[in-house]
């Protein structure tokens, strides 16, 4: 059974940091490109950051470049999103995504709220 379980969300003040984790099981994690998406209320789900299966390539949405870092630990079947200098506009539900050819899996999401 495929599972992607996100954790690490919460409420932080502007300028703060959070580290999201996504623990994967039920598929060959090291073969999959992994991504983090987010969806704010009333908005479309958007790609935040992605990392290739081996970890050698990453990409970021423009508004998070220099603030967010995606990484993965293949032996631990886990992908991370380190988020620094958080802004109110980063408030959203963050979703983990696994992608390999036609295979695509989603986690249940974790809420991130940036507010003073």
C-alpha cells in the first residue's frame, strides 16, 4: 500500500522557519522524483519545489528561491522541505508528491500557517 505521510506543519510567526517531512512507503522511493506542492484557500495547487530521484537536480518556484530547500534521504524513504524566512503568503496546505512515469502519488497534506 502506497503511503506518503507529511509532518512538520504548524503555526509560526513571519520570519520563522519550519521543516516539513514526507515519509514514503509502498513503492521504490529512490526511483521517484519527489515534489512539494501547496494550496492556499481559493487558489490552485502550485508546485513549490522538486527534486530528482537521485537528488542531483532541484527546482523551485520563484517566490521561494533562496528561502526554501528541498532534500531527500533515499535510505530513509523521506523527502524534506526546509522553509526559512517564512511570509504570510506562504500560508497553505503543503502536499508531498511522488512521480515516476505514469505513476503519481499524493500525501494528505500538512497545514502551514504564517501569522503574528
